[in-house]
């Protein structure tokens, strides 16, 4: 018997956007949905009671970090994640494989899943003059640059990767820890989450074709081992890899889609730009069946959500909304001046808000916007008062929850493209 079920309630008539429902043992998830990230079994600055009051349907916790602290066996002794964090709604956990990237190449070369360190790109040309550049794109995963790439300060690579698994050096105490598919499945079983991820290696946007292929093949073997070892009471998602290389993405898609995973996740490097990410999805999603939910790992900006929902993604996870709140960026709707150019953000530390009596967003109904002024939030932020983090996080999380609710309603009403134009302009 399947640990989850998935139903498509409505398909948008003009795009691949779809309204869906994932049913789990701890409740339902209406999709499309952005899953709030509770890395250490907590959305930073909030309690689980806050999540319930805000209407959070589910959350995602981090396997690697919870394994280190307080320990997955302790969490199992205390009744699993749901009881441990007093959150009795669906919980996702990742596999720990992403830390191969975040503690490895991402740390060493200061890059993210989308390689945003690069200067302006030269677009490849389909003409003969562009054949050499185009070949480099396919072979090495980068485009010709107009400027010399910046010199970046390197940090220590804290991972060692082999076909047997991944060793991680803990940044806190320097101790080495080892994960492989069987170990990852055991840890996630101890955590007791509802939806889990197969163990994989997330590659860097700077990884060349040969390394990306090697990592993809390794991840495909690990996917099969994850299937053998996972707790059958949990729904296991397979993860598509292959970086920004069309043939590898197609190969990985066909391999993962052919196996009995209960859901499909898209991971790994998504190229050197958001356009590359869209291309990866265009290579991948049309080759997937309609019956299983699709998750995009680590993506959650407003423009990305709209573009990826339009291509058929059902769920996302991303730390960005809560992380940027803690760093002073508060989300704004188009009615209040939010736009693609300012990333729908207001920088609360700006002196222009020192005497501003308005709420963050006059069109927002979150608890923070109902009684707190921009001036007071700025005061809290510059004074380093801890209450700022809670108030700001409540706003950004509520904002994204309501935004995704608006996305779902637009699919239900057949107005998704109108909503997309409202947020992103005439595209």
C-alpha cells in the first residue's frame, strides 16, 4: 500500500500548471505549494504553534543536521519528528546528499545551485560562428563570458565523495561523519517523516560534463539502494540529476521515472542562470508521467515559483523567504510596489523608513502588518532586537503562503496567466 496518494484536481488550459492534492498519514497538502524549511526541526524564530496559526500545511527538515544534533536515534526515542517538534502535519526530509554540495564545492567556490557568481553572459548562437561556443556549453556546462571571472575566496571543502557514500566534516567540531543510501534511509526512518528523498549527490554549476555524468551514475545506483532500504511507511521520492546537460538530464529522467518511486524530485545544478533552470525543466518534465507529484528542490523566489508552476511543478522547498526576513528584506505585493526589478522586497534597514508609520505591505493581512509599522520594525532591526526576527519571519512566511494560495485559486478559476502577468509583467 502506498504511503501517499496524489490526485490532479484541475489542469490549467493554457500552461502545464496543475492543481493537486497529496494525501499523507498526517494530513493533506494542496498543491502547488512552497514547503517552509524547518532545518533543525524549527522554522527559525517561530514555534510550531505559529506554523499552525499561519496555516502551514507541511514543513521540510534536514536529515544531515538532525543526525548531528540532537541525533536521529534520540528523536526516534522521543516519538519521531512530529512529536519532537509538536507539529502534527506532513513533514518532508531531504536525504543529506545536498550537503555534498553545500559543504563541498558550494563552500569552496561560493556558488549556489544556480551559478549566480558569473558576469554577464554571451548567448550561444545556432549559426556556424557559434558552433564552438555551443559545443562548450554542452560539454562543459558554461557559456562564453565577456569579462574575466571574479577571484573568489576559497573555504575548506568539508566533503569526501566516493561510490560507497559521502564523508562530511562537521563545521562545528571537525569530526567526520559518513552517509550512504542505507544510512540515509535509516536516519529518515528514525525521524519518522512522511515524505523522504533518495540519497544522491548534488553537483555544482561549475562541474564539467565528465564529473556531472559520474555523479549522476553514482546517484542512480544510490537511488536503487534507497528503494531497497527505505521504510515502507514513508513515501520515497527519486531525484533527477544531470546538471545543465541535456543528454544527462534525459537519461536521469528516464531512469528515475522507470522506478517505483512515489514522487519525483528535480535536484542538482540548475545551470548558470534562471533561463538555464527553465531549460532543465523543459528537458525533464515532459518525460514524466502525470500520476506522481513533482518536487523542485531548493527553489522559492516568486518569479521562479510562477515560471516553474507553469511548467508542471507541484511542490517546492526553499529557505529564502525566512532567511531574507532575518536579513532585513520584507516581501511586497505588486499593489504595494513589489516588482520583478526589486525582487518584491523592501529593505527595512533603509533610513527612509525611520519615521514611516505604514505597515510593511498595506495589502497584507498578516499579524505583523495588522499593528506594526515600518518605523518600529526598522528600529528593532538596527537595534538588533530579537523580536524583529519573529515579526519579520511571520510576515514573509504568511506572504508566501497567501501567494501560493492565490496561485492555486488562479488555476482553479482558469486565470493563472492573468495572475502571472500581474506579478511578472507583460510576458
